[in-house]
C-alpha cells in the first residue's frame, strides 16, 4: 500500500462493524461483507474501496486454476486502532496460501452472521491452544468447524486427526470441510462435508440435524407409501427402519458425512439404504465386504454399492428390483 496515496474518509458505525468482522475472522470477501453489512447493495464495493484507499483495509486476491476468484479484505493497523484493538497486524492478515479457507469462512459468515464465532473467539471461550485447528464455531448445539485448505499438508491432516481423537470438548460435534476426503480421518467421529456442499449442508444440519433424514423419508415413502417405519438405535446411530416384505431396511443419510456411519458401511451387517447428494459422496466410504444401497438425489435413483476388483462400484436398481428386494443380497439375511 502506498502511503502517499491515502485519502481521508469519515468513519461511520457500519464501517466499524465491518472492521470488527475483519478483525474476528482475519479477512472476509467482498461478497460476504456486501451481503451482511450492506444488505446486498453494490455500494459495498465503492465504500470498501474508499476504506482501502484511506489505509483502513487491504485486499488479497484468491486465484483458482490461474483465474481470479475473489478478493479477501483484511484489517490494517489504522483499522485496528479505529476499533480500539491491540494486536500486531500480521496476526490478523490472512495467509496467502490459505485464502481458500477465508473464502469458505466468508460463505458461512453469510449464512450465520454474528452467530458464527471465529477461531480466536472460540479459543478464548474454551481456553484452547493457539495451534488448535478449529476455523469457526457455532454455539447451540456446540459445533466446531475445521476447514482444510487445498494446500493443507499431511502434517496438518495428522494434527486434525490428533485433535479429534483427543476429544478436547466431548459434547461438541465436529465438522471437517475439505475438497478431498483425508483418509487419515477415517477412524474419527467427525462429520466430513465436501467443500462444494458445505455452504448448503452445514446450515441445514446445524438448524435441523434430521433435515436430510426427513427429506429422504418423504422420497422413500413415495416408493413404499404403506410401509411401516420405526425408529431404532444401532451402534450409537439412529436409523428409521422400513419393515418391507423381504426384510427390515435401515434408512439413513450421508449428506452430513458422519464418519462413524461410514465405518459401519465397510462391513454392513444390516440392509442399509442411505440418501446421498450424489455418488461422489461415496469417496469417503470403503466397502471391505458386503454391500449397501444408496439413493442419489442428483440422479433420483437407487443404487447398490459394492466392491469389485478392489474398486467401489455402483449398480442402478430398477423400481421392480427395489420393490422385491432383488439385487439387495443383505436383505435376505439381515433380520
């Protein structure tokens, strides 16, 4: 930033709220600031540019595949002084190699606004160490969100694994967001959510943990309108059990990526039928023995999932096969 180019600007209450948000999260995108603090008005771009030119803010651009994707605004020393904080500017400046994390944080900030606690705030509330990998936190129910950059190293993955296994706060549910499933997390009890779905799935899951289960039940009952369904707990998980003529079918969902359920599917000992957004969600599942069924929302179809030649396979089921239990071998003995 060129100091001789700084211009004077009168700071208002909205500006200070923007400064506070940037201080809390170490950087937020123009789009998120516009949505939360400017009611979606395009005036946000002009105002933030003036604040940048006046030396209160600066901006870094995130590039994806060589293309400029978004600008992330962050607070400079002048902005820090304006809101009465005492912190070295470098500690609230987003890392250039982790700007994708700020992009995701900004999307969640749009969804939750002030309900979303920053990493700095949650570490103070729970007296956690600075190296704790939590990126953001939602208070009720207590939900810790860990966002992994596409540039995350194997050491960072292992640090997350160690943190999750330590169960620092046992009554907190943990959500990990990443573009690819880190296999090292397979044995944890976190929820893994793919990057492209996090903006939609996290709010739905947080506000109603049964959101995706309820949606799936409506779809399933369209196929089997007169089928009695009961609720049953199995291995600490809650399932809705459809009592079909060919055996009980345990209904659930993988949208929220509960890794305990994914482990159960490695060797299914029941007939499971799980809703998924699309078959790409199966990248987090390893089937060692047996098979299970999914309903793909994207395809609006049922599939049997199994392993063949050490590769995960899916086979589409016709409505007739679904009705009679054909090609669902687990149904024959899962009583």
